[in-house]
């Protein structure tokens, strides 16, 4: 029997940065369906620590998707 995932692979997949990117992707997917007007200004406000990382990931993905303001 061949293992599809190793223990090391699972540790990497469950890292905080992977979870942060997954959450940011999900947020941006929903945001794009609700607010498709890319001419509107957008502010991303967040706290310190992981919240700050989540906010940066969301802001980066919004920028990549054409929300530049």
C-alpha cells in the first residue's frame, strides 16, 4: 500500500500560513460575489498577530483580483 500523504506533508498542510491563505481565499471568493464594483475604495482593517496576517493575505488577494484602491 502506498501512502498518499506523509506525516511531514500533513504538518506542512496544517501550518498557520496554509490555514491563513485558505481562509483568505475563501473570504475573497465570497467578497467578489457580493462586491464586484472594483472602482469602490476598500480598506482592510485588522489587529496584531494572526489577524494582521489574515488582513494582509486578504488585501493581497483583493489587489491581485483587481481591487486596487
